[in-house]
């Protein structure tokens, strides 16, 4: 990890755990013929070459943006998905995504004050 903030690492660990759990639910709902997407292993361009507080700030900014986009997609899926199961899965994921967004926004505010 290139970050330096203990708070950022704590939030990151929670996001990883929750996203892993959601991935398992999605795969279970998709059925036995589905294959899981391969997680990205490359460092996103916004984070490349950054370390310490610069890395933490860039990561938090990226997480806020990513979670805002994810919430919009899941809200759309909750209403417009093609199956009731997909709608229910999207609906069930939204509270966690909103919690994640609040956590990274709080971290973003805290880091802005550092």
C-alpha cells in the first residue's frame, strides 16, 4: 500500500470486505454458468506515482467519484433491471454503497483539513 493514513487503510479494508461479499452474492444470483469479472490489478492512472498523503487524497477522491457512479447505476438497476432478482440485489446493495460513500466523503473532509 502506498498510502500513509491509518484511517484510509481502515476504510479500504472495509470496502474490500464488503465488495468481496457483494461479489459472492452476485455470483450466487447469476448461477453456475456465470464467470466472475477479473479484478483490476493495475494501479489506476490517478494513483500512479503517488505515495503517502498524495496517494491517500487521490484514492479518496477516486472512491467518492466511483461510489457516486455506482449508486446511480444501482438505483437505476433497482427500478429497471430485467429480473426481480436483479432488482432485489441492487436494492440490497444500496445501503452499503451509501455507507461507503459517506465513509469516503468523511475521510475526504478530514484529509482536506489536514
